[in-house]
């Protein structure tokens, strides 16, 4: 959630009314946004499989995150792409600005987002199906799906900023899922103790 909050802050700062196109802020945004999805996926793996398997998956996420951080902070950017993309709508700008990085940097983000997002959503749905009393997992799955839909829906709705609305919805549902999971666990522990 810390990475999510910091990424959202970077998005906010790059608003044309604030800092606008800023290479340093974009770099920080980029290296924080993808690892958070991978870490959420790693958390789900820890909940659903043996610890030894989960440790390997976490190591995979950490290695990719370090690779993204190193390449994302050191690889020269095509600054003209960032400057040009931030002349338009903010949602569109972020979608286009990632192409300022070569694929050797973006591949880390693509893998972290694809694998982490799939595990987050799939794991939440699997956990719900396995034990239908854990309805909070539906909120978590929805929280994982909404940002994916928002990215795809930019063109469909004709409003590039719709992504931020879906991103906010995703954050809210992930947080609600976390809160309800905590209540569920406390109630189960209280029942077991009595």
C-alpha cells in the first residue's frame, strides 16, 4: 500500500497544474508502480501455497523489482516522449510515457504486472471458491481487476482520465478487502479461543 500511495503521489505531482512532465518524478513513479503488483501477488502466494514455494516466488519478485529499479533509474529516457505525452490528458500521458523507456526496462514491469495481477485476482477468486465464507476475497479480486479494466477502457470511454477513476476504485476495494479479511480472521480466532 505504501508503494501504491507513493505511485499515486507521483501521478498527482505530474499533473500539468503542478510539476507537469518531470523526468525524475516519472522515473520514481515507474520503478514503484510495477513492484507493488508483484508484491501483492507474492502475498497471495504466501497465503495459498507452501512456504518454500512462496519464498521462491518472493525471490523472483524481488529480483525483478531490483532489475527494474536499477535499469529504470539508470537507463537514459527519451525525454521528448515524456514531454510530448504530458501535453495532453494525464491518463493518456502515463500510457504513452512508458515508451520513453526501451523494452529492456519495460520487460521487468510487464512481467511483474502480468504475473502479480494474475495471481492477485486468481488467488482471491480461488480462495473464495474454496471457502465461500471468505467473501472479502471478492473485494480483493475486484480491487485487482479494476485498474486492469481502467487501462483497457481508456480508449473505449474516450476519456483517458477514466484510468484514475478505476485505479481509485481498485485501491478502495483492495483496502476494503483487507479490512474485512482482518475482521474475518479476528472473528475466527475469537470463536476458536472460546
